[in-house]
C-alpha cells in the first residue's frame, strides 16, 4: 500500500492540468503501453508532491486495472474524444484542458467534486475513497477514545465499570493508554485482528493447507510469526528479517521444523508441512514453506513471489506501474517465456531482477541433491521435505538480484535493503492506519503520518508504540 499524500493546497486549478493523468499507462479502447506517462507528468508538474524524491505516479488514478478505466478516467476520456485532434497515440496533447473541464464533476458520485478529491489526495474515481471530514473543530475526548480503543483493539465495547473508572480518573489519558496496552495483549488482538491484517500477505488457501486434500504446507507458522513480530514492542522489520519460527506455545526456535505429517498419496495427498529452511537463509514471512509453495510454486524465476512481496510489504503494485526501477539489459528472458518483447519489458525490466534473488528457493519441487539433480523422482518426497528449501544451484541467477535499482547478492541482502527502506515503513504505517481508521492516509493526515514515521524510527519499529501514538490523535479520539 502506498501512502500518497499530495500537497497541492497552494496550487491553483491550472496547476492540476496533468494531475489526473499521473499514472495513465493506458487510455482508450485498445491497450497501448504508456511507460513514459509518469515521467511526462513530473516534467510538466515538477512541484507535485508525488514527483518528489523517488516517488512516481501510478495508474490507479484513472484505472481499476489497465486498460479498464475507473469513473474518473472514463469522464476524462469522454472529454478528450471531443477534441478534433485527439488520437490515442497522442492523448496528452489536450490532457490539461480535459482535466480542467472535469474538475467540478463528481465522477464517482461520492459527494466530493473531482478537484476537492485531488486536493485531498483521495481518488476521484473510487466512491469508497472519500475526502475525510475536517478534525480541526474537534477535541480529544477520553471517553470517545476509550470506546474506540475497546472496539478496535479488544473487539468489544467498554464495560460500565471501565467508563465509570475513566470518569473519576485523575489522568484519563493515561487510563486510555493503559486500556490499549491490555487490548494489545489480548487474544482478540493477537489471534483475530492481527490474523485478519495478515490474510492478504499470507494468502490462506484451504485446498493445499495442512488439512487440505493436497497438503503442501502449514500456514499456521506464518500467522504465528506475523502476530509475534507485530506485538510486544518487537521490531516490525523482523517481518522480513526473522531467522526464527514461533511455536504454538509462543516460544521461538531457529531449528529446522521436521515434516509434521507423514507422506500420503491416495484419496488425500500429503507432501509438505514443517519448515525445512536453515536459519541463515531465512527472511521472516517471505521464506516460510507456505509462502514459497503458495507464490513460487514451480517457477524458476519467482516473479509472483517477488511481485507479491513488493506489493504487500513495500506498498508498490507493479501491475499498476508502481515502483518501477528498470535495470539495464533486463529483462534477459532467462526462462524463455518471451517477456523481452517491448510491451512486456516495461515492467519486467524491474520485476525479473526483483525475482532473481528468490530463484534459489524451492517452491513446489521434488527432492534434489546439492547439484540440483532430481533424486529418484517424487519418491524423494517420502523421505525429504524439499518444498521451501534453499538450493544454491537451482538456477544461475540467484546472485543477480536488484531492488530499488540497487544490486544485491542474495535474498538476505535483498531483505535487508527492503526492511530498512522508507517504503517498508510507509507501508507498515499505511497498513495499521487503514485498519484503525478504515481508510488510507490523505493530505489531511500529513502531519500525523510524519509523526508516526518519526515514532516508528525512534522506537525501533515497534507497532505497539505506533498505535499508542495513533490513539492520541484527534482523528482517533476527537469529539465536538
């Protein structure tokens, strides 16, 4: 999840002539690649906040999934088509005029005109992406904060006794924080709320889980690790750096976990479970047996694994043109699937180098020896547990990886760069902000997000401490 906080508040309408096309890679009835559209936007509007630093615009402003347009993109295209000189190959000729023409429309019919949504940093094409109400007329109210803490973090309303205790407390704010601490240690938070936050990252799939008809891995290990790292003032970067697993009793181990189910092949097929990867090759959530089975599967170049990690932990969705860092000479099409064609190369010059570091980790694979040679076919599964193992000779590209345009020698180095990046911190904040407030941050939250970033850095990436900072905000506990 990207946190897009646009600071356009001092720019007149004319300053937005290209804002609505910030991420347009496609526009019209036929798909046509627009890899230069983000760069063209930033050349025309260099003061735009989305063009500062390493940030680049993405496609989601006008598209649901390219080439499909959202409601805003549809209105923009309708205006562009009224110009006699308009062609798909040069849609930017009248883009500025078209954007200005639809400023006062409410494309997604959510009650806010397009221009106000652009100012707020919300999407004028998505009705559920609303301009948040102002909070400047609100004051932090301990009773409001306590009620929200109870519901969001404990999963229930506060008791009458708790509200009465708050009314007589000498320091109501301290009592609200005490209540939050209790909630963050509750089974609801650890075993329910955090599990739901983890769902899109882990991707549970009953058919191949430990109880599935074809059991390939056990995602219980993934959920326990996520919950453990996100609680107890632990460093959240361990989501990508942990060399340990978490047992059912909450203790940690760096040991290899033997196969938990015996080999079965019949009406039910059991092949995996356990954690076969040695500790020095682990990268937290993204090298568990489940993660590699679920995402890498049989792929020699684990593009899906890299893209999923890039999106869920670093907030950049390559399918929307986000986070492109092309590497010279790529893609090499090392697995011969014709992704070096010009239309494919736009994304794959970033994606393939991202994926190389994952290529020395088995997904679904039969047992092999250290030279990568198959041992007796699938019979190796009877005695071994090869899913999710490290195999340095699985491919020749494991040391050719890149992330953010920076070369890395292996997945461990890839994860170090990722975990210490601003993208990881922003995505972590965005994930928790979305859970607490049911929306992504916008320009109205700029100051608060800045404080959260500082809090995260100064408190060793503790999610607990970040949440304590959140509940102190007027956005959380504000009342008239």
